[in-house]
């Protein structure tokens, strides 16, 4: 077969140049047929749909195919003629002339057989689940969304900044963090007080995995103007839920000279462009997920693209919730954080569209958010999505050095750890704003999947770091 | 100024629509002039060049500008008329009508003054160095290269896979790793043998920061066909050199049904496309680096694009080195790894072009590389670049289960840690190949910078995790 160049399955399925010799390589999804003819569905990962290979039983009797290992999961090469298909569901198929098996998959051992598997079971074999229709679709959409993120920012003049993963500072002044060390685990060096002497550790200080690249992103924005990060972040929270991961990817744009209004405009335009990109570039994968898991997926995605997000203040939202007919488990009071049930009520019942809430009470938000004139609220914004809740959290940042220092004192954030961050307010400070988008939350929304462990290739959560 | 929309400096510099009112926001790079007129160079990070603001001394006397803080580093907004420039070096300038200072930068405190700073000094203030010409250029090029990586793979049908950062396995069976834990640092739980009981740690097992996403990439390639990773990787090596970082970014494509030849073709085409992208998209930044740091930078980049890489086997290279006139510090013998001096001789003296060396002795390469028929060499490839040495390392992978298991035993890689990796050879195994490109090595080559700590925003190395 060596002089014939391989073609991808997606290319063949789109091809109108028929009755020619082709070479395809991929994995057997199904093999069925009778004593006259065998149909082999071959998928090479290039897209959702497989190509049908038709093998005449005279040349390829079923017993021989079986003996050669042409079974579900086997890697094969097929040389043959690309012809118009008589069957429904596909326009072309391959009349097999030569079939080569690279690697078989013993049907008595291979975990992925024809029948559907539960998502729970597939999580146990995360190394094989990309071979299923569901995870192939999810991972291709995940790729498309990653690219759409980079393309959006590149097209709009933003610069991608790789902020550090190992860090000595805690951006939120809060999150539970993973320690990073090379000291002996049983006999670390101790100082006179009996504590571990981190000056002897690899970095000469105690270090953790980052919870956010925002502070370093702000540093870069104060030089390059428009920047974004897209990298892994970590939370050592013992949360065994369908919404939390210990390791997840975050996108954080940060823009000099932006105020809260600009920030909301960016968030809305960005999210809409991502959803539009998915609708345009992943129709087959989305259609499958729509049919298989969530009949309202496509209409929900279109709805987000076509409608303005509702913007209102936290204070206005609290008024709406207080007068709502619905009974809530948690009471609503100005000054307390909104619960998931409240956010869902606003998005799914009251406004029936994505909502941007702004100007939250300062006491429930991070130290770096810009104080409003009233001294009680900050220029925060949360974007709330149907089914997901908060998908974006952001704010205009406090650009006044004294006000920032006061907030750090009030919230017990040590100045000496963030001297470099304060320098951005000391020298050439400017209004700026940004936000964080949890990438897996976005993928949940785009795919309609219910569990965040099913939208990342190898999920990390309490008691699980396999693969 | 509120009804006038801000324009970026780069947009203004390209504009031919003159004699109109514009609003620009950015930072003062220099202010100079006399008692009649002041010239303020404003840069907003959007590109290398600043725009010249001309401030008539009648309206803007120097004393008033000084008092208002219009000094190097200050963040300002300028409203004025965009006009053709009389000065050389720019086609347009702004006649200032209104200047607003957002944040000044006290000239007695601000570390970045007019005079040039050493790269060593700038490393100490990595939070401010993006404001310099050099680091602005490097970071914009770094962005362009990141985007070019994603664009290349997306355009060619590859899927981006986020492989895990926290891992229980060591891909190379070698690298020194950072431990990730949430156990008490002074009193971790111990088992009966007196060792730390990692079953009580966050993930229920000992975990480290990844040294490579390759093994998980292979898993994904065996389902999606063509994939790549682009993420942070970590080495806890105590190397205080201009070539090593403890935290760096790596790009790792992995392709099903690729052999060593395909892999070399991909590596060469990929690298050339990246260099071509830089030449097309970053002319100003590259020109500055060429003039300032490395007079041969641009010609070296063009040379790489225009010439085929020389391909030869390790064995052929050893023959060349043995008969070379040059004296080497380290002797060359078949079976030993090549030293930097040998690689440089081949690339810079003998062939005078990038070189791809293949088929290395198995004993100096990783367990997963495909054994050649002779049983002595493996289908490895290293791409060697002028000034950089090894920029890419890769191989065709061993796809035969038994041979792979034998290599793992010989090299003491425990099978039980990699059961999932072996499953890819157990079920539907196929020939495949891939490589790793150290992203910072690439940026060194593209920018002509000499120290790897100067091509990443916040470098991590022994005794340093500041910012």
C-alpha cells in the first residue's frame, strides 16, 4: 500500500471525487454483516462519523476477518475504492480490496464492547474512553473551544501570558493550596522554632500550586495593555462534587484602561463568540450530544448567541429575590453571598437568559476589587449561565495604592508577599479590569454534559490521580 | 473625553485617516523638549513603536507637565489631533489638546529610568521588565509563537489535549520531580515501615508534577489520531544555567500511523512554519532584537526557513565526528551520548544547517522508543539547531506489547504504574510517533536572547520563585 497516501475519514466523507483508490487507517467501531458481505465502520478520530468499509465475503469471509482480529477496537488499514454508498446515513463508502491489521483487541478482554457504557464506568477507564462516541465528541469540542479562545484574543490584539504554576503567593488570599517541595518527606530540615525550614527547599521558600494567574496577569497588562492567561490552576478542596476539580484550566483576560462596563462588554462578546464558534465548527459532535444527552442543548446554545445578557446590580437582584414567590432553602439578605438556588432562579425563572450581576458587597469579594463610591460595594461582576451558575467572575481592579493597601490590611493579606503587585499601583497605575472563566465550566455548558469529570481528559479529584 | 473611543497606538501608527480627533491611553516612555514644545513618547504595549505626542509649551509648559507627573512610566490619556509628522522615524503624531494622568511614577523611586538596564538587573524586577523595549518585544513574540503553534495544529487537523499536571507516574522513568502534597509538613502520617503513608494524602497516593504529557498524549492519539499537548512541565534539577528552568512549557504532538519519517517531516515543517510566522507577524520586534542583541538573528531565521534540514543517523554522525579535524573535550564513541560540543560541530561547522539525528543506541534513550531491526538502535530523532543544540527530541514509539514490556523490565520501569499505557498496546495498537519541543528553547532561537530566564515572564529556578 506504500505508494498510496493515507486520507483522513473526514476528508473521505466530504469527498465528491469518487471511484478512485484510497487508503484509510483507523479503528474498527463495529463489524456486522452476513455470509455475503461484511460492513466495517472505521473511525480515525478526525471527526464524529465513521466511514463504512464494505468487504465482499468471497474475498473477506467473516471467519477470516475474525481470525485476523478485525473486531471492535482493532487498528486497521484499508485499501479500496471510494464509491457512492447505497446505504442510508452516508454518501460514500469504501469497497475493500486489502485489509491490514496493525493491532487487534481481543473481544474477551477489550473493555469497550458494542453496548453502551455508563459514564461512571468510563471514568474508570479514562485512558480508553476517548475511543467512544461521547468522549470523542467532548474532546474535539474541547479542542475547538481552546482554539476559539486563542483566536478570539489574538484577533482582538491580546497577548497570551504564561503565568507561573509554582508560586509563593496566594492570589485570592483564601484558596486551599497544594504544597510543592523537594525536601525529605520524613525528615525535612527544621528551624529553631521546630517548623520546616523552607529556606532549604528547592526555591528557598515555601511554594504552592497557583490558584489563579490574575495578579501576574495584571502585572503584564500594565505593560502590554491587553493580555490573557490560559493555564492550569489548582484547588486542594475536599469537594467530591460534579462541579469541582482539583486541577482545572482557567482563562483570565486582563485589560489596562478597562472599567467594569468594558469588562462586561468583553465577557459577553467573548462568551457569545465561543458558543458561535462551537455551533459553526462542531455540528456533528453537538448534534450527537444533543440527541444522546440533552435535547435542549442546541437550542440553549443558539439562545445564548442571539440574546443580550441581562445586567443588574447585586442590590437589585436581592430585591427581586426577596419578593420572589418561590421558597428558597437559604434566606436572601443584602450582604450575604447568593446561593446556587438564587442564581438559578434569576437566570432560569425570572430573566430566562444569562445574567451579569455587578457591584457586590465588598465583604464577600476579594481584596483587589475596586471600591465603589459608596464604600460598601465593589466593582465585581459575575456572569451566571443556565444550568451552570457562575461561569465568569471578574471585576474592575483597585488601582489606588492607598485604598488597595487598606483592603489588604482589612482582609489580612500580607503586603510583603505582594510588594511586586503593589508596585503596579506605585508606578504608572491605571484603571484596569479582567475576569476568570473556568474552562471546564464552559465545556460543561457547550457539551451539555452533567459531570465536570467528563469534560477533561484525566480528571484530578480527591483520592484520584490515576493515569 | 468620554464620547471619543480610544484607539491603540499600533492602529494610529498605521492610520492614513489624518487630521481627526483621537484618544490614546498608555505609558510615557520618554518626555523631552524645550521651552517651546514637549515631545512625549506614548506606548500602550500594542506593539514595539510608541506614538509621539507633541505638546505645545503654551498650553503644556514643562513645569506643569512635571508637576502633573507626566514622567517616564506614568499612565496617561491624551486627546488630540492625529497629524502627519514632521519628525523622522514616524509618519504620524498627535498634537495634544488634553492630557490626563492616571498614575504617575516618581522619578526618584521608579526603577526603570531612561538609561539601559542590564538583563541581570531586570530579572530582579521581572514584574516591571515587560515595560521595557526588550521584554515587550520578547513577550509579544512569545505570544505570536504560542498562537502559531495552536494555529498550525488546528489547521492540520490536530486536537489539543490538556494532559494532567499532577501525576502519579514518571513518563521518562528518570527526571527529578517536585512532590505535590497536602499532608502535614512536620507530622505526616507514617505507615508501619516508618515511611509516609501517602494513602492518606489528597489523591490517596504519592503525586508529583509532570515531566511530560507524552504518555497521556499517546493514549489520546490512539483514539483521536492526531493530537498535541502544550502545557507546563517541571524538572527539579539543581541546574543554575542559562539553558534550564524548573518550570517550562512543552509542546508534544503525537500521531497515530506515523513512522519516524513522517515524524521528521512534521518536525521540520512545524519548525519552519513557526519561524515563518514570526518573520511575517513580528517584524518590528525582531528588527529591534536583531539590532540590539544579535546582528545575525534575522538572517539565521531566514536561513532556517529556506533550507532543508540535514538528516542522518547517529551512527553516521559518530563517523563524521571521529574523523573531524576539531579537538573535542569529550571523546566520541558509538554508544555514548553526544555532547553539546559535538552537536554544535555538526550543525555550525560541518553541515552549517539544522540537523536531524536518528536511530540512536537504545541504551541512551527512553524505554518507549521503537526498537530497530538490528536490536541495537531505536527510532529516535533529535533536531539540532544552531546556537541552541537540541530543540526537539522525539521518536517512533514501540507499539509491540511484548517488546515494550521487555524494555520496561530492562530499564526498571514498573509495569503496575503504567497498566493504562500498556493497554494502548493491548487493544488496537498502531504505529505512532511524536516529539517534544521545549517552548522556551524555541523562543530563545526566535528572539536571539541568550538566557532562558529572559524568555518566560516569571522564571522558576533553584532558589527563585518570586512574583
